[in-house]
């Protein structure tokens, strides 16, 4: 494997593209469409996004550095550090990406008049380092930490783009912020589910290094039940939104109203999302080996993508 390809795998390029896509969709198919005033113009948003991606990429590197021993068992032939890239080079990449991330982060914070916001990127970097160092011995704390950071990366856009202009009802920014918070919650729960599934997938290697993950502490059966319960709770939340959609559509109003995410096609879209979650539960029941849980991990990514893609879909339907 050449070093460039190895580097893209080390920083989880596909995951970084997903993170960038979420930010771009929220910015350009929600905030910019419905609000006249926002802080981040195209250049500022680009710098903000670069800062975020650099910090997250560094987080993936430090995670692999601390997982060298477990990856010898869990990843074997696919291990990057120690094979295609040396530990020393990995550390150099880690420090460089964080340094550049801090530069871009503080620059954008200064440019919007909120210097203190630059420390959010330092918090991200510190949290990712702490997670990488301790998550194998921290029971479920690491799972919640990653889920929280994923949600925070979405909430971060509210802080940088909307807070400086003052969020209120008059300019519509409060409602947009609530929608973004909803998607942050969705990202939190789907990430938490995926992190637990990944722990189950890595069960063999984690046991050999005496890790204390949720999967090891509770065992396979109970861990699967936790995943199923979390997924079921998510289905119930989406069902509540579907009930709201149906209630609005089936109600006779004196004047025609248009609500974001509420129309016939939006209902079909959320039904499709529900179907994916139900399929996920079914596959979780059936899962017994590493390959099964790897499939579930990939499926959870697809579910998150489908959920996030509802933003441009709902906006397009609402605008037309």
C-alpha cells in the first residue's frame, strides 16, 4: 500500500467526507436558505470546515496510535501504523494537523469577534486524545464521549454562524437552531449505537488486552439488547414526528399552510428511514460474528446519511 493511500485510510477519509457533508448540508440547504443574516460567508465557512476536519483527522490518527496492540488482533492485515506508516510519522501528522486546525479555528473565531470560540477546537482535540487513550478502559464513557463530540460538531455551527447575530424568533434563527439541535440529537444516538456495535465487533481483540468496554462488561447478549433498546427509542422518536406530519396533513385549515418536513413525500421518506432502523434491529438479533457486526456498523453509517439527507430533501419540497 502506498503512503498516500495509507494516509487517507489513517485519517478515515470517508468519515471526514461524511462530517463535511453534514456541515455543508446544514449550512447551504437550511441556514442560508431560510435566514437573511448569518455570520459565516463562504470563505469563513470554508476555514471553519477546514479547522473542524483537521482536528477530527488528527483524532483518528491518535486513536490508531493508541490502538496499535488491539489492531494487531482486530485489523491484522489492515493495520496502518507500524506497517505502511511508522509511529513516529503518525505522531508528526497528528501534531501537524492539530496545529493547523488550531490556526484555522482561532482565525475564524477572531474574524467573527468571538475569540473564545477558538478554544472549542482545543476542547475537541483534547477530548479526542483523552478518548483514544482511555476508551478501552472506560466502560461506556468513551462511547458517550464520541457521540457527544459528533453532536457538538453540529451544534458548533449554531455557535459560529448564528450566535454572533443573536438567536431570536424575529429573524427565524431560533427555529433553525431547534431543527439543527434535533439533527444533533439524531447524530448523537446513531453514533452511540454505532460505537457500541464497534465495541462488539472488536470484542476478541479487546478481551486479549483486558479492556473494559461495554461489550466486555455486559457480554454479547446484553450488549445487543442495549443496541436494540437504543434503536427502538429512536424509532419511537421518529414515529412521534411522523404523527405530527400526519396530523398536520389530515387537518383542514382555513388557509393553506406550508411546514418544513410536513408533506406526503416527507412522510414516505421518514417511513423509509424507519424501515432502515427496523432492518437494523432485525440484523442485530441475527448477528453472531465479527462480520455481522461489521455490517451493522456500516449500516448505521448509511442510516445516519439517510437521516441527514432529509435536510435538503425537506427543504427542496418545502421551497417547491
